[in-house]
C-alpha cells in the first residue's frame, strides 16, 4: 500500500513538472518551426525562462513545500505565512528596485511616464497572477487528495463488505451442523445402516462447506449438489405425513453463484413447514432461464411449505438465517435480485430471482 501511494505521489508531482516544462519549451519549438534556426529557438527558450521563472517558483514552492507540509499537515499558518513572504518578495522585486534601465533610452518624458505606468500596471497584474497560481496549486492538491480519499474509502468499504459477507456465511455453518447432527442422532436408534450413509453424506457436505465455500463464488452445479444432499439429510426428520419435492436442475454448468445462499431458506422450510401430526408439504425448485432476450441468465429459486410456526417464531421467515440471506443478497447482488415472500392459505412462499 505504501509503495503504491509513493508511486502515485511521484506521478502527481511529475505531471506538474512536465506541464511546466511543456510551457517552457513550446515557444522555442514554435521559433524553430517558424525559422528553422536553433539560434532563434535558444533565444526563445531564454526569453520564456526569464518570463516564467517567478511564476514557476511560486507554484512549486506552494505545491512541493507549503501545501503538503503546511496546509495539509495541521500547520496552515505556515502556508499563509509562506505566501505572505512570497507576496512581500514579489512586491519588493517589482516596486522596491529602481525603474528598469531601458527607460533611460526613451526619447521624452511623456514616453517615460507611459512606460512607467505600463510597467507598474503589469507588475501588479503579475503579482495577482502569481497569487492565482498559488491558489491553482492548492486546488490541484485538493482534487488529488479528494480523489485519493474516495479511493481509500472505496477500498475500506470493499474490505468491510468482504468481512461482513464472511461473517454472514460463517453464521450458517454451525447452525446447519447442529441441526444435521441432531437428525443423525435420532436416526441411529432407528436405522443404523442408514445413519452410517447419512454420516458419509454429512462428511461430503462439511467438506464442501469448509473448503469449497472459501471463494466468493462457486460453480452452480456444486451448490446444487450440496442443496440436494442437504435436503436428503433434512428428510430424515420427516414422517409419512410429509411430502418433499425437490427439483434442482441447471443446464449451464459454467454459471457461478455465492455459496450457501439458499440453505437458510431450505432450513426454514423444514423448521416451520413440518408437523408430526398433520399433513405437510415442502416444494423446492431451482432453475436457470437463458432467454435470448435477456442480457444475462436468471436464476430462480422457489420454496413453498405448509406453515406450522414453532414456539420461538410466530410465522415462517422470522429467523436470523432469513435476515442473513437478505443481507448477503443486498451486498452481493444489489439491484440484481428480487425477493418475493408471502403467506397465503397457510402456505409460506418465497421466490428469489437473481441476475447472474
């Protein structure tokens, strides 16, 4: 980070020097182009040097010293004092010395008075122009610092977003593991062989959750396999009064998606959609539309379940997992997703559409 900032600073100051060098040599280049004479070019360079050395000195003293080490270094008094000294030196240079010697060669007093008047008027103008150059140097620094601050804020915001996404994702893993282990623990007493198969499935799930989901996005096929296995494990807690339909199909294997994005919704369906004594139903579907009229493929995830709220929630969709899912969608797919959620006729419905 420090090296990059130093490179940017060198570029910033180097461009200023380059701009003044261009102003310096343009008259010489023009003289050479007009007369094809190196001597004329040299005289033009000398003339522009005599004209520009004071404005350039004012600009660079401000840009290289007074502004960075005074104005923007909690010592603004140094900036103002330095420029007051500069103005004093300019006034002394233009008005504290004898009138230019060329005036002695003017033919009469009228011409001399006119020349003196013109000299002092141009001197005042030059002083104002030099003060203006100090202001321009300050403006350039302000624009540069504003841009640097915006870039730094953007980088910090990106880091905070990544940290928040990682935290939200990590909230899912322990919760999922806790519920799955409870299901397998109950199954051991009923069917030990099936429990052993479920442990193997759980191992695959944990391997995916711990290693594959470290990336910002994962292949959609891997996420589909993970959800399908997850549903199979969650079905362990269901009796014959529950019907679970799971339709997870994709045609484009190259698509990628944020990991563990829909697990909380599936977990919510099994948590609030199942009753041991009443008929229950869970319908889960995921599909990708590749319409030629669309700019990008759209992924549509739908989950419908009967609604049997538990004691710790008065309706489906009230858990922290749902809130985390919506927050992750806001961070990752801002302005690229829609969330549809409703409870009607004792059926809780949620549909998420994402532009991939």
